[in-house]
C-alpha cells in the first residue's frame, strides 16, 4: 500500500484544496493530511476562520482523505513520514524546495497550485461585498 502525506491549514475549503487532495491521493492508495492546529497557525501567522476540530471534520468527509493528524510544529514531518511509513510527501509548489530534506525518507513532490482561488481571496471578496 502506497502511503501519501500532505500538510496544511485547509481553511474555508475550496476547489484548489480539493484539486491538491485529489492529485495527492492519485499518487498512492492512502492519504494522510497533517492539519495545522490553531496554535500552529498562529506560528504560521495565519488565523483560520474554522477551528481545528471543524476543519478536521470537513477534511475527514472528503473521499480522497483517509486520515487526519494534527500538525503542531514545523519539525514533525520527518517523524511523521517515518512513523507512518510514508512513500510520498506532497505539497503545492508555493512550497517548492522547502521540504527537500525529506527526500532521504520518501519521495517529495510539489504540485502546481490551482490558479484563481485562495482562502485569502475568498475572505477579501466576501468582505468587500
Ligand atoms: N493549494 C493549492 N492551490 C490553491 C490553494 C492551496 O494547491 N489555490 C495547496 C497549497 O499549496 C497547500 C494546500 O493546498 O499544499 C493547503 O493550503 P494551505 O491550507 O494554504 O496550506 P499552508 O498554510 O500553505 O500550510 O507545513 C506546511 C504548512 O502547514 C502548509
């Protein structure tokens, strides 16, 4: 069984997230999502609209997602990859190169971001309405 992992905040879930999760799952048989906790988000200088619990509930309802684990810091990825026997680590290419150190333990793939949508765009446009 080929296992894939990806990480993110996944706030105000949109089709760019879905495209990422769909492509990540298509690379293997089992997809784990490391979901940023509210505390870690503040370290990423992000404030999610939905709480961790609610973002987790939403992700767990997506057909491409098999398991959701908390992302509590920047340093946990190598341990997550090894403990979960991950074959492929996937991120959108806005992170290109940032996680190449994981190549000693798994394949690292950066996928093109979906153009034209982002959580920030949604927030801005809804506010301006
Ligand atoms: N994404 C995408 N296309 C978009 C928006 C997002 O492909 N239009 C991808 C991002 O590249 C990322 C994933 O969807 O791979 C989740 O996006 P965010 O929730 O914004 O994730 P981020 O805050 O970048 O957190 O340790 C890694 C971080 O937790 C990543």
